[in-house]
C-alpha cells in the first residue's frame, strides 16, 4: 500500500524544493524547438530526471538500490541530447554543407553499361557493371556520435564537453542487463551528474547560436 500522509507530501516537497522551476519551466528551456509536442516531451524528460535525482537523495539510496535511479537519469539525459541535436541539425541546418555531407555516402549503383545482350563472368560468377556515386544515408542510420561531431563543426555544440555527451549516450545504450554484464560497466552517480551538468551549457550554446543566426538575417 502507498505511504500515508503527511509522509507522501513531505517526500514530494523535498523532491521539488530545490528544482529551478516547475514542469513548465523545464519545458521553456527548449523554447527553440518549434515542434510543440517535442518541446513538451523534452521538458518532461528533463523535469523527471531532476525529480528522480532528488528522490534518490531523499531516500538516501545506496548500493544496488541506487542503480534504477542512476539508469533512469542517464536514459533521460541521453534521449534529450539526441532529440535536440537531431532536431536542430535537420530543422535549422538541413541545407548546411556539413549536414549534407553527414547524410551522404558512396554506393555502387548497377547500370546496364554494355546493353542487355552483353554478359561477362569471372570465376564462374556473372559480372555486373556499376557506377560509384553519392547516395543519401537515412538519418536513423547515422551514428549519434557522427551527428554530434557535425554539430560541433557547425558550431552549436561545444567541443569542450562533446565527449561527455557521447559517454552519456553510450551509457544509455548499455542500460540493458545483458549488455551491461557483457561489458562489465558499472553505472555511477558521477556519470548521471555529468549528464545533468552538461545540459545547461548545451542548451545555452544552442540558444545563443540560433539567436545570432536569426539576428544576422534581420
């Protein structure tokens, strides 16, 4: 059964008292995101990560009890970083040479160079003629680390903390029991804190970069 009052209210108040703002405040940190639903989801992810961090603190969780709190925070922060970077790249910089290069790869495309009657074989296998040309890479096939590096080159993510963001994202993908056991990686409180500490400069840099870009057009 749930905890009784006033204990429930005391715990909830503890979790909220040191937060910089309510749910709406956290949503407002993503004001540069035009998609309203995405902006709300990002704000909720940010708010819930902070709330859970304070809940962990309130319960003075230790040992194995810490892990669910830590993993949840890392997953939230990694998801925020990924969603924001992808949105800004393709919403604000879709025509930027760096983004075009990011989603371009070389691929062989079959062509009938010698007509349908010509046939060649090598070691009993039929030879097909191809051209080697640029092809578009689907967004979801591009590794997040490459998207982050692209964001750094464009200038809306600082190189100083990009490796920390990559590490947070890597830890999110290791938040599966089998993968974590295989790689023997322990998720620590310090790593969840790093995910949080990088959020503020990350968002500030994007806001300032987009504001400067908008001002230059006016």
